[in-house]
């Protein structure tokens, strides 16, 4: 069978569950997490810890915690300490403390009966097993919102109480709580809240250049050499940055764009592939928005669409745009509008979210305004505009008759 060239060399590195060895721009937070849990490999049993990780979607909360979990358990193993890291997602457990604890328990006791116990009982059994096996557990409770919302405010309290009730015995259970919105903390009892607030790791949204570093690592791992250009990479990073610095969105775009490149049998991921990827995640720019543009705005947008359709670059300079617009005006027998007017169109079109502009010194070129088409595949836009413009033309011709 004939196999076309693929831009990928290892797609699994773009899997959202993949834990990379490097976490660019999270070094400080990663070290902090280690420091909070130093005791687990130095003098386990002496104390427990509760840490809170907060940050918006795609700021790396989950991956940070898992990365830590992998490392710390490896270190413990070398020291022959039976330390376990278990990561449970409250949303997947439908906000039920019972299910969360059951998952933790199944890790130690795969055949534990699934029914017949309350959450409190399972918690007791879990601690008992930890005692029996002289084991320690760091339980990471991800998407804690769901637990607080559904399980109620005292569920976490139960988890923390279980340690406090056995002061003389070794401390075995530590918690990492992962939460998007710190305001959910207000729903907790004051003692749980204040412990969590003491050990808080806040993850800020990634900037474009930070996202570019993160994505660059994934490009090197997942794609063949020279299939993703720096310009395309920057384009994706910028798109993810405008989606609140969401690294997940960036990785998803990268993967989808690669898929589109393969589907179109390209040897490189083009900006058009990225736009198709964006359009497949979100709806296209709405047709009625395009329809309501003035006729010269349409002509201008048509010229941009034509440039982007063939261009390997994700960005177009103002000069290139003006030239293309002149060509389109000639074709449609229209007198072209001046420079100032074009600036107004650009402002209008970016306000509508159809194009994006950036004052940039990107690449080797000097500082000018660059235009990109972030959301809609150029080919779709061109066809749509050509259709609308030809109907308008026909109409005005009939009027003239
Ligand atoms: N600093 C980073 N370095 C490498 N990959 C990262 C980094 N931050 C996030 N990611 C990746 O981005 C995606 C989203 O991260 P995730 O931890 O799921 O975010 P959150 O849990 O905050 O929503 C994951 O695929 C993750 O591996
Ligand atoms: Mg997460």
C-alpha cells in the first residue's frame, strides 16, 4: 500500500496525558513543590503536607503535579521508602469522595469490593492499609471544584481530619489540591482553608514567547525535522496566548494542524493548516459578519485571503496587503481606496476578530504592522467573498441596465 509522507515522527508526544521531561517556565513552581514535600524522602511519617495549586485552564497545573509525582516516587524508591503518588480527577469521579478514595484504595488493593462501604469507612481502610504496608501517600485531587460543589464543603475536612485524629501514629496521607478558581476556597472550613492558603502555588497564564518555548519542545519531539517553521510556531503560540495563555489549546492546534498537513499531503505544516485547525475547534467567522462589510472592505479582505491561501508565511506586511488589494481592485474594475482608508478597514476587520494585527520585529524584517488571519481558512474565506461579491456585482449591473 502507498503511504504518504507524514509530518509526524511521534504523535504520542502531543497526547494531552503525556508528561514531558522538561517543563519550560515552571522551574520555580516545580522547585517549590519539591521543597514542600522534601520531608517525604527525608523523614517520612513525621508530618503531612497540604498544598494548593491554582491557575487558569492550560497553565500546567495537572502536568506540574504529575511531573513532581513521578520524580518524588522515584527518589523515594531509591531510598527504599514506600511512597506513592496517586492522581485523581474529581470531575471524572463525579465529585464523589467515595469514588476518589475508592480509586486510591484500588491502587493498593486491586480486588477491593466496589460496594458496601461508606466514604469514611474506605478512608479508614486506606489508612489501615498504609499502616500495614508502611506506605505513604501523596493524593493529588485534581479539579477540586467538582468535589467542593457536589461533595460539599466538609469532604476535604474529612480527609484532613483523619490525620489529626492519629497524632501519635506516623503521618501517612498528604494532599495536593488542584483548583482553577481560588474563590472556591471560601466554601471550605477555616482551618482547611488556612492550611491550603499557606502553601499555595499560583500558575500565571503563559505569554506568547513562553508558549512558543513549550510548543517548540513538542515540535522537536513529535514532528519530523523542518516540518514546522518558526513562523508557524509563532502563529500557534500567539493564538494560544490570546486564548488566555492556554498551553493545552496550543498543543491541540499543533496536533490538528499536523493532521491537516498530512491530509493535504503537504511536506510542511502551513499556516492554512493552522487556520483549519482553529476552525475545527471553534466555529468559522460568521457569514453574516462578512456579508455586512462594505464592498471595499470585502475587496480588501478578498485580497488578504488570496495572499494567505498561497503563502507559506503566517504574517503579511501592510505593504504586501496593499499591493494585493490593488490587484483585486483592478480585477473588479474598482478604483482603489487610499492608504488611510485601508487603515480604517484593518481596524474594523480586527475589531470584528476576522484578522489580527501585530506591530512586530518578528523574523529578520524591520518593525512594521503584520496582519494574520487567525480563525478562518483562507480558502473558505476567499470562496465566500467571491460568491458575495459576484452577487453584488450582478445586482449593481442590473441596476445600471
Ligand atoms: N510548562 C510546560 N511545559 C510543557 N508542557 C506543558 C507546560 N505547561 C503545560 N503543558 C502542557 O499543556 C497541556 C495543558 O496542561 P495541563 O497541566 O493539563 O493544564 P491545566 O491542568 O492547568 O489545565 C498539557 O498537555 C501539558 O503537558
Ligand atoms: Mg488540569
